[in-house]
C-alpha cells in the first residue's frame, strides 16, 4: 500500500516505580478506546495492520505503546548498569500510567502473549479501569522449556537466537513477508530485553490463583489462541478460560503466537469478533456511571 | 533417507544465504531417524559429508533424534500443528535434542532452515 498511513506516533513521559520513562505510542481511529499490548521481545509494530484497518478504526480508537526498553521507548536512566527483568508490578504500573497520561476512560485492553497475561492480571486486580479484555495467546502460566539466559550472552546475538526460537510459534499459513517482518522485531530488540520479558512470562505464576476472582459480568474476557502456537497451546488457553467463569474462547486453526503480526488477514475476523463481545461506547459510559 | 539427505546437501550447498548464515558452523551433527544414524559433517556451513552409522566412535556436537513419520509430516508444505517446527516435534515427544544444545541455539536459524529444505522443495514442486 503506497501513501501515508493513518497511524500517528507521539511520545509521553510517565513515572513508574519513581522513575521517569519516555514512552512511544501510536494511535489510529476514533470512538471506543482499545489499548493494545505487544508481545515479549517486540514492539508496537505488531499492531500496525489492525491500526490501518478502516473497518476496525471506524468506531475504535486503537492505541499501542512500546514498553520501556522496547521499540522507540527508551530504557530508564541508569540502564547501563541494570539487569532488565520485567515484573508483574512494574508492568501493571506502566500500563496504568499510560492510561492516565493519555486520559483514556475505561479502554478495552487487548494484549498478546505476555500482553495477554498482564491483561488477565489487570482483569483480576484492576477491572474498574477497563471495560473488557481481549487476551490473545494468553494463559495462566508457562514455565520455560528453554534457558532464558541463552538470549543474553556476550558470544552470540540474542536477537537472532530469539527470532529463531520464536519462529517455532509462527504458523506455516502465515505469509512469508509477515513471518519475516514479525521475526525482524525480535532480531532488532535490545540486548537482554527478550530475556527480561521472558523472566516475567516464565517465572511469575501469580495469575493462577487470581483467575477465579475475575468478574466477566462486569468486564468480559475473551481469549483467542492459535493452533500453531507451541508456547501457549489451545490446551493452555482452554485451561485458563475454564478457570475464569464466563470467559469465552476462540481457537484459530491456521494461526500461531503472533496472529495480528504474522497473518493479519487470518486474524482480522477473530479480532472483529472479539471487539463485538466488548461493551460498546454507550454501555461503557453507563457501566461507569 | 540417505537420498533425501543428499538432496538437502545439494540444496544447502547451492543456497547462498544459508552458507552465509552458517559460515562459522563447522560441526558434526547426529541425525537419528527411527534409530538409524546419520552423521552430518558441516564445514563453514557446507554439508561436506553424510556418514551413515551406527558408530560409537564419531564425536558429534549435538543430535536430533526423531522418526520418519514425524519428519515426513515436518517436510509437508503445510504441516499439522506441532509438526511445523523441530521444537514442536520435541514438545510432542516425537523428537529429542541431545548434546550441546547451546551450539544448536547459536546456529538455530541455520539448522532449522537446513532441516526444512525438503519443505521448500515440496512447495516449489507443488
């Protein structure tokens, strides 16, 4: 597609854990706010296809931001002597700080992989800040079958190794161009960032005991999972959905772990279906009143 | 299997981007299929030798152990879920990685694309 896209990008500085963080965010569309979270080791570019989808953005304002250390968001001051290890607490604080800074009123939260995991944490811990949750390739907990230290070492390129590893999660139905655009983000991520994300994703199992407290009557939860996802399998997603009373689940037979990025056309109908399950603008306003 | 490996060898050695990715890869890899051993000797990314086993005296850096049925599905243009990646085979219990796994991970893209060459050839033939 030639020409200028509808997506616009800006920066916002927020405070998380007492430190200033310069965050890059993008948005497109108007209407109901939908905050989109990228996966581990990647950035906002994963959402660009949906943000360029006129049918989606006609009534939805899609906003995505790069987590600190990712994409065009900087790491915090002093990072050069710091070991990046994402925690549930910092992740939640960052998301809530971005929502406050952008003045978003009860957005729908759509997150993929670790973004889906934190979406479910927020559904349990801060439901009043959101109107609903779309948890993509999301599950209660995934222990690592690999050594996360592989991806940050002085004698090898962590990004290239990380990309080669996560290629296991991309569906063979994905168009080649989008497979490689998806992997490029992993190849280009900062040193130790994928490892630090995986630390959160593969070591923090605190969500398991919280799933039962999610009230889907107030904030719906819809989980979407791809059959070619080796990390969060349909069985993992089903187990998670079963633990959340009222949660719904859709299985995508031809997609993998990065559906919005690896195979935009294949994912599109599932995302539109998910949006339809979320409260509309008017209902959100009434629920908030 | 030996014919298949010979075709993979010819294809690898004629694929510039794989030779570039594998330019530092000088190792012997054991591929075991239904218990039949094949020692694959790579030199600067080129597959220089395919030596059938069994052998108890051939050192290897890492090994991939699997079965012919799983490999046949892995090599289809569009494999079933789980069969689409070497680590999928491992996760399903249809494959095992042994030896120096870090050496495999450092050269993961190279080795995965080498192992998937028959899939590329099947796509071209379709």
